[in-house]
C-alpha cells in the first residue's frame, strides 16, 4: 500500500489529501500541518468563487482547473451536504467605473454570467460604467475545511499538527510527498518566487444583504454575504506580513463598502481578520525528483494559489493526484 505525505492543512492541502485518499486504492495518507482549521489562512477567505486566471497561468489550463473546482462545489451546493459543507449558490454584481471586457472564463465556468443593463447600473449609488451579473457559489471555509477533514478521516487519513522544517525528513518513509505548504515554501524549499499578499477584512451582521458586489476588481471594495455574516474587503499589500488588524485599513474598507451600499452603516460589526495569501507566479503544480543521501524522493508540488486558493483548490488537487498516480504507476513497473 503506497504511503503518501501531504504538507499543508489549508484548503489546497486538504482538497489534495481527500483526492489522493479517495482516488488511489489502498493509499495511506498523512497530512502534516503547522496550522489546521480554524487557524489557517483559508479559514478567513472571503470565499466567493471567481473564475479568474492567476498570473502566469495559461488561460486554457486555468479553465480546466476552475471547471473541475466549480463542478465539485456546484454539485455540493445543491446536495444534502450543502449546509454542513458551507457551500451555497450566490449571485451578485462585478462592476467597474470604466468600460471593461467580460470574462470568458466566467462565461464558460460558472452558472450564469451576463452584462448588466443600463437600468441596473442606474440603481447603483456610484457612477459605474460597466458590469456583469454573476451566479456562482460561496464557500465558507470555516465550515468547508472541517467537512473536508471529516471526509478525509472517514477513509483512514491521519492529520499531524506539526511544522515541517525540511522535505528530507520524509526520505525513505513515504513513497510520494505532496507539497501544499503555500507561503511556507518561502523558507521550506526555499522558493524565492513565493511572496505574501496581506489581506484585511471586516465581518459584519447585515442579514438584509443577499447579493455580492465587487467593484473595480475589489479596489473600490467588495461586499460578500454568506449564511452567517457579510464580508467587507479588502486590502492587497505585497510583502506585508503583519497579522495585526490596521485601523487605517479598517477605516478605508468601511468607507468604501458603505459608499457601495449605504445600508451597511446600520450593520453590526463582528470582527476584523487579517491573513497573508501565498502567491507564486505562476502557481506551482509539477513533480520533482530529489536525491537525498543517495536516496530518491518523489515530490509533487501544488502551491502558490494566492487569492485563487478556494477557486483553484479542488481542480489543482485533482491534477496533483494524477501526478501522484503517475509516479506510483511508474515505480510499480520498475
């Protein structure tokens, strides 16, 4: 029976662990994670599925990964597991202050994607020139990650809460190591192409908000409702690793979002959140053969998703699992 180690307990790591243990017969899979839910960066994610193409990734490859993810989320959203998994359909507006072309990825991947009408734009409180109405899904990782962990454990998967200092520690113990360590790879490998993007959000109680609003790709704010609260965002600050909420950022987010939707002034503040999204251009999804002390180590890398972690996680997990299977098939023929 093949032994597989997965490094990382966020949405990419757990998605990969579930795919591996469910797809490879007899696989004994262990997840090594310094942090697990509710303490991962994924837990704080805004959670809306946006069909964006990550920097450096060919559009056709991004489409394949996104389509696999959306098929997965979409099927759960309309199943009996939806509430437990924290996945639900969500519609809203992606709007701009200038004329912007539509997204072919969104048109081809999500439930619905169309241009907004002049009447719809006229109802908005700011002077927006173009926009798109989207029907997609919301993934609340504070529910989804525990659901994935339970699914993983039901197949005999193990989770060890410990920091991995070096890939060398797995040599001779595991047939394949799957590296989903995200930003940790800046020091783990080390990979100089990895960088952090600080994101700060506000969560409020505003049950009257039913649709999301994303303005100028988030530069003018975004408002994303879920089943328990509403996410207001946000910031994108490269190479800023400060996890303490900043009052100036909070004020900026609040003012932008209230300008988009004035009724938010009546909302109840719940909490602020800060996380550092792990970026790499392009995200890394490939195999590597390492020689350590004369021994061969097979590694599958799957990291660097940045702000597309939720949207890309299942699709890249499927592909990472295919790479694991290829390694095992090749080894069995030697």
